[in-house]
């Protein structure tokens, strides 16, 4: 069976993608900060896909050592990786001039460094198979600054830069890299914001477009996907 890794997979886009890949015959390794959330999701998934291997490992992806330990645990079970989705991340609003001290450092660690360290750790498993696809979760904020974006916008611009550099490096290995830049997507992170869910995309919209990009021929690579609510950004 093909294997996939998805970070931040107990809600929103990560959860929708995990369920999509399970339905398509993948064994998966997922992580999140809270073991209880992981156990709940794994129990749900195993009830539907009892034949699948599902590794659900708690990890704080803002912590380098926990990222590396997560990779080590996954590679002990999965010898080859076909899909890596660097999805873990958080949004905190703020202005560069007034946001709390340390917000930039934290968001860079979570939104960028986690992807950098995890990708470096698992790349040898792609190399052995001579195939694979890495999806890096960027944002519409990776392409255009907006008010109150602050450190989050900086981290997402950096994530897009990481993704584009990685794509060039991995071309000779036939490993595809795609940057995914979604706008507002209905998930737990929007709870309490007072936004009508009808105004936002569904997580399944993003998971379906990722699956479509993965299913292109080996000759093609979708470099960047920008997907927004039909009425535009919030």
C-alpha cells in the first residue's frame, strides 16, 4: 500500500485529506498536538477502514526535537513515502509593530521550520522509490499582504519561498512539489469569529484539489494552487 504523512490532521484541511487518502487506499501517518484528538480520529477512521495502517502520533510541530522524533517513528514503520503534506500551522492576527514579543519566532517555528525539518528527515524515503509528491500548505497570505497579517503573513511568505526552492532542488529526482494557498476554509480555527460558514470554502474543496494534482501523470507538476471562496477573501 502507498504511504502518506499529514501533519495537523485532526481538523480542517488535514482531517479531510487524511480521510480522502484513506478512501483511496493509502496507509497514513498523522500528527497533532493533542493525543485525545488523535485517538478520536483514529478510532473513527479504523471503524471505516479497518484494513488500513493508521499511525497517530502526538507531536508539537513548533518543537524541532518533536518533529524529528515524529519522523523517526513514522520511518520505523513506513519504509517508503509517496505523499508528504506539510499542513501544520496556526494563524494569529497582529501588526508587526504591536503584536506580542515572540509571535514571529513561534509562527516561524510552527508554520515554516516544522515543514523544513520534517521534509529533510523523510526525503531519503522518497529517493529510494524515485517518486513522490510533497504538498506545502501556504496561504493566500503567501502572495499578498493584508491588514493585521503580521508575523503570520511573514511566515507564510517564507513557506512559499521554501516550497519553490524545494521544487527546483527535487526536479532531477522526479519528486513533485506543490504549494497550496487556500483562502478562508471552514474549520475549528474560525470558531467564534462570527463569520457565516456559507462564506467560506469547505476543507474537502482543498483535499479534492490536492488529490487531483497528485493524480496527474508523472510528466506534470502543478506548482502553485490558489483557491479562494467564490466571493473572495474575507
